[in-house]
C-alpha cells in the first residue's frame, strides 16, 4: 500500500516521503513537519489510529487514515482520534488526491506550534516534556495534562468541569478537591521561587494561564508521506515547497 500511495501522489505532482513504522513517522514529524499525513490503519509496528491521536495532541495538520478493509469500529476510532478522512476500498486514486488537496486548502492557515514558552519553561507537546533553566521538569501524567490544557487555552479561563473532563475523561466523577490538589503540586513545580504566578485562579470558575507574549521555538512537525507540488520554472529556476506526510 505504501508504494502504491507514493506512486499515486507523485503522479499528482507531490514529493513523497514514506515511513514504514508509526514510531519512525512520529519521530520524523517531530523533527520535520509536513503539511499533512496519510496514515495506514495497520502499519508495521503500531496502530495508525493511535498515531493520529498522538499527532493530533500537538498538531492541526490534515490527517487521512487509509484502511485495507471497511471497518465501522475502526472508522469511529479514527474520527475520534482526530482523523479528517477515513478511506477504505474501493476508492479511486483521484478521490484520495482530491480529499488531500481539500484538507490542505482548509489547513492553509498556520497550525499550533508544538513548543510553547511559559516564563523560563518550554513545554514540548510533541515530546510531552517540560524543561526549565535547570533541565527537565518532572511532572506526573495528571500534572502534565493540566499544564497542556492550560497552555492550549492560554489567556482563557478553563472551568473545573472542563479541566476534569479533558484530563480525567468524561466518565470521571467531578471532584474539585482532587483538581485543586493536583494544581497545587503543578504550581509548586513550575512556578518560580520569586512568587511570580503562571497559573491564576478564577474564583468560582476555574484556572487560567497568564497570557504572556508567546515565543515559538520550533516549527510544527508531522509524518508519513511528504508532499510537494511541482512548479514550472520561470526565467530562473525556483521551487515552492509544500509538504504533507
């Protein structure tokens, strides 16, 4: 399937970079982002739906999941994981290319950056790490989930219920005390000793991350197939690159 997809996309005028495993795809995504990704539902050494979910945690790139067989459960999982389209046989090569071009047009505006600076801290949404002046800041999965949610909603207050649902899941019984305990631990780890606050309490509402000027440390990244439309050279040879993976 990988060779067939690469041939179809090259014939449509794209440059293609293909990977063989989900781990390789995600690693390339973190290092060098394309504009979109076409992901096999069952690639070697992993799950395509899980790869879509991991990419969607930090990227808004177009994601198309291609399956070898129609599977309703897989379709639902793919859409819940953030895939924009799910294609199963029979589908025509022209349909794949048309869907890719349509999602690329809709995603023409810049997507979220995987790295965000909060004071002296840098949170990398792709690597799921937080680093400060003295190295890595070790957060529990719950603390990281809270920090990530606040970073993505920077400047806006998130209610207790929204934070509980985003971090613990919709089935979690709301418990503001549990949330407060984790927030105290998160503040202790990420806020400087001089008393400056990154996280502000909105009494009776929830929490808000201070809306400081953002500094992007790195461009967004994504995997699988890299696409670049060909252009006819004018007087001097020039190349306009677009990528999709």
